[in-house]
C-alpha cells in the first residue's frame, strides 16, 4: 500500500520501502520525496528547451513500453502549472504508446539535458486527442497528448554521460519543409502495408540516406 503524502509528493510502495530499509535510505527517500510536486512552474523553461524525452507507458495487462520522443525545442509545452502537452508524429504505425494510453492513461516522462546532465522526471495522467485545438499548431502532428501532472521532480545527474548534439533530425516536421521518407518504408518487405496517403507510396518522393543497422 502506498504511503499517504503531500499533493504531488512521491508515495512509495512496499517493494520500494523494503529496499530503502535494506540499504538504510528511507530517511533520504522521504526527504527527496518531499521535493516532488505536481507544479511545473519552476520547470517550464527547462521542459520547453529540450528536444527529446523518454516516455514510459503500460497497457491494461501490465506490459510496459518505453519510447523516445523528439522534436524541435518547444515541441513539449507547459500549458499551465499542472499540464503539459506534446505532439505525436508519424511513426511505425504500431501506436504502442498512444494505444497504451487509451487503456491505461498513467505515464512517466524523463527529460534530460545531455550536455549539462540535468534530469527531470514527470508522472501524470495522459489524454490522447485527435481533434485537440492545438493540433493545427504542431506541423505534421497526428494527435496531441495532454498530461495532467501528478508528480514532477529533478533527478541525480551523476551518471549522465555528456553528449553534444551534432545536428537536428531531418525527419522532425517543420513548417515549410518536406521531411524525407525513412529508408525502411522503401523496403519491398513493406509493399502493400503502408497507410493510404503515406508519402512513401509516391514515386520520386525524397528519401533519407539509409540508417545504420544494429
């Protein structure tokens, strides 16, 4: 059973408490848990400056998914002290994250500044909106996700390896620019499977260089 706490403060479960007691970190955990709140006011500048974050979702059977979301700085917006929003761009058509939100709206978000190491965790309740009034303000978006924040708290930066951005992804939708077709959509293996209207079905549409395999 979760501990009672302040609004937005972290509430620990029995598994977390058992480990805290095992390693004598309960007092530290309680102190750090008080830093969490559902107020984004102090984090707006940081959130709206990032160009990437990681999103965790869970389906109705408890199966998790973790995905990477990216765009130009400002693609995540803080609408008010308790709400943020971000666009959903064209992906691989599986809709693992958005589909999970439809059956289990609880989400976790991890924002990172890879140059400075700053990390911010945000938990909340998500809504996937296909006709959101903000949809037209996001070039190339298929849907808008709004997150009602339940907890937001900074995280230790010790183990963040410094990185520097080399360039922006050419696939990020930008007003006035036509993004290239990802090379994987041009593979014959996908013939007949792409959505009607997908640019990859158009002969001569610009395509990007092949991405490295792993």
